[in-house]
C-alpha cells in the first residue's frame, strides 16, 4: 500500500476527520486494522488566516511547499491537502515536489457526475466561492455551479472562521445554512457541495432537500482508494 501524506492544520478539525475517515473506512471494508501508513504534517493555522486576509497567496504557497517536501522526505507516496480553500494553490505546490497531490476538485466532480447531477450549489469560504478556482475546477468537468448571493456568502464565511474552525456548532447557524441551501435549490441546484472541510460539522444529508457532497469524506475515501491501488 502507498503511504498517505496529509497536509493538515487548516483547520485541525478537518485534519482529524481525514485520519479517522481513512482508518475507519479501511476497517469497515476489510475487517482488520491493516490500514495504510499515514504521515500527517500539521501547519500552524494562525498565519494562514492573516495571509488569506491580506492576499499573500505566494507566501502560503511557499509554506505549503516546505510542508509538502517534509511529507515527501518522511516517506509519503502521495499527498492530500486537507482543506478546500488551499486547493487554489495546488498547482504551485505540486510543481517542486516529486510525489502526486490528489486533487479534491477532480474527485468531488467525479462523485457528482456519478449521481447523474449537472447543477450544484457551492458553499465554502469567501475565497472558495468567489476566487474562481473552485467553480472553474468543477465546470471543467461539465458541471454548472451556483454560489450564494453576497450577503449569504458573507454569512457562510463568517460562520466558518468565527465558529466552525474552533469546533463551535450553533443551531442558529445551521438554520441559516439550510435557508441558504434551499434558496439555491430553488434556483436549480440539484445538490450542494460543502466546499469547506468544516461545514459537515453543521450540515448532513437529510438536513436539506437536495443531496450533499461532503468534500472531506469524498477526498479521504479517494485517498484510501489511491493508497490501495497497485
């Protein structure tokens, strides 16, 4: 089996979920604890918050490259970046390293198409919803992507950074998210991409009228499948 490298810490909540998902899925499928070796490099998240706010994406790329090189040096055969927003930099991070990065956008698009859907809503950080890299990454697979209006985008973003990355799950925030998703469903969304690895703490299947695509679960499951490939 290939050794899995997890580039985490952005946030710690999602990093923990990746590890648990990979391990538990293996045990559920095979009935043993013989899951692949997993190497985790957890960056410190505080500077990333400030770098995002100030638009210092080049600095973030440099830090992620260093972290990825450490995973490579530690023996990882491939890397998963355990966050949606930082996939904005996946090409920059991939270029100087010699092991592959498993793209979240590609595996999420494959999961949507496998259900026969063509139009999806996207919730995530402000950067994920408006910077274009995520919408473009899904649209290149032939999907149509709807995002919330400006006021709703701000609410979604504020809940992520003000609550979810700290592990706070508030009932009123869940109600707001449900309302936002249902608005997008009324505009034609057949499913909703939870494009932030913390949003599944708040929204699960059955909470809204359309299917959800939990990017954390999809990406982690794909990491296990990739590790098991010859």
